[in-house]
């Protein structure tokens, strides 16, 4: 009898699954995004090396959205790479912009490096990036130009051996 009760209780509990990404909202037009990316290396809490990796420019979508779906529908700008342990690694630069009906402009951007030998942090996690940074900004009105910097992901900094992170300055022009 207790086994039946436990199984009934467990079947009544909600499932906590990760929902799929939101579908891409309508694209209004494209903006030009420029990213200047640099790699920061540190040892014992002191920055030991700053390497300018690239300055890339490309087109990103401007969605008709409130900012939510544009986070998961960023477009990649190719052309950025770095040398790591004697091998060329791709630096993924992504971005998107959104304009809501209430005249609010959103922009989101990210940069990351995931080496081929990256391991997951948990059984359901994807490969851990060597370094990644991102940012989201929101401004009132229809902005023609946005400039912002990306913030490093503290988890990737803590798990990186040696301690490295990416910094990037972003400019988006509508």
C-alpha cells in the first residue's frame, strides 16, 4: 500500500523540464554590430596578459519583440579566432536587437570560446566554455546606436585553468 501511495504522489508532482527556446519573432530589418574582443589572462589574482583578439563587424537581426525571444535567437558574426594551446579556436560572437511596440529598444550580445576538449560541468550540462561573456541592454525609445560592454561569466572564470576571460566592447548601429 505505501508503494502505491508514493508512486501516486510522485506522478502528481510537476516536471521541471527546461523549455525550448522561444521561436524567432518577426525580423524588422538588420543592424550593424561591431565587437572588439580581448582575452584576459590572470595568475594568483593578478592580470598577467591582455591579448586583443579581433574586431569584427556583421549584420544582426532587429526583431519586433520585447527582448525575450531575441536572447535565444542571436545571429553569429564570424571572423574571430584565438590561439589556445597551440591550436586555433573559434571565438563565437553573437548578437540581436529588438524593438517593442512600446518604443523600447533591447540589444543582446555574447562572446564565447568552447575548445574541442571542453567537458560538461554536470550530467545535463553542455561543454563548459573556456571563456564567455554577455550583456543585455534596454533603452527607452527607438535607439539608432547603442554602445555597451560585455560582462564575463563568473562560473567560466572560476572553472578556467589557467584563469582567463573574454572582454568585449559592442557597438550596434541601426
